[in-house]
């Protein structure tokens, strides 16, 4: 009696099953939860920006430990005294406290998504292009912080 074809068939079956299992495992994770209460702000061109939650649901990052490092790491390759944007109104010194006034001079707490810090950072009329992708996490973090009043 030759059992090879049977073993072969079982092997192929097991493989198909495991593929099916992994395929399903992926789907079962599904999309993440959709944040409630999001609003869309028309920024007047270049498409809409999802401005996140204005109902107080977004948690603003801490200026010194989150917002400042995010900006500094992403932007100071140009926005430093020796960089190509060293003569603009945004020049990082490396001190969160020293740079606070300069940074908050570029935000509009009444209209966070229109803040020049946000619009330039995402590439609108910006010599440095889109450093943060429009609608991305970094933009959301900035908008959330600004809508909370850009606290230090
Ligand atoms: C590749 C170089 C480069 C990078 C990186 C860069 N920028 Fe700029 N940025 C420029 C240049 C050049 C200008 C001056 C021309 C202009 O206004 O777009 C500028 C101007 C600006 C201004 C206007 C400042 C003023 O005086 O009013 C803002 C605000 C700004 N950038 C924000 C950012 C932010 C936020 C980031 C990081 C997310 C960033 N930039 C990263 C090159 C850069």
C-alpha cells in the first residue's frame, strides 16, 4: 500500500489551512477605532484638513517634552541659525523655553489649522516643502496642541 499521495494531500491541506488562518488573522484586527466628534476645516485651498476633535477630546502633547522636540527634530535642519531658513522668524536654539515665544508667534489658537506653523510645516507655500504630511499624525499633534491654547 502506498500512502504517499495521502500524506501529500494532507500536507497541502495543512498549508492551505495555515494560509487561510493567517489571512483571517489579519482581517480580524480590522480598522482602528474611529475618533468620535471629528470636524473638517476648510483651509481655503489644497483640500480639506481633518482638524481633529474640537470637542476637547484630543489630548494635547506637552510643549517641552513632545511638541518642541517634534518641531526641533523635524525642522531645525533648515530652521537653525546656520541653516537655509536661519533668517526666517523660526530659528531653533535648542532651548524649548527660549523658543516658546517665537513658536507661539506662528500659531493662531482661534484657527489652529490655519497657523503658519502648521501650513508651512505641511508644505503650503513653504520653502522647505511638506515636512509633515498633510493630515498626518504630526499635523494632528500640532493642531491639538494649538487648539488647547498652545500651552507652555
Ligand atoms: C529643507 C529646509 C526646511 C525644512 C526642513 C523646514 N523648513 Fe520651514 N522654511 C524653509 C525656508 C527656506 C523658509 C523661508 C521661505 C518660506 O517662507 O517658505 C521657511 C519658512 C518657514 C516658516 C515661515 C517663518 C516666518 O518667518 O514667518 C515657517 C513657519 C516654517 N518654515 C515652518 C517650518 C516647520 C514647522 C518645519 C518642520 C515641520 C519646517 N519649516 C521645516 C525651509 C525649511
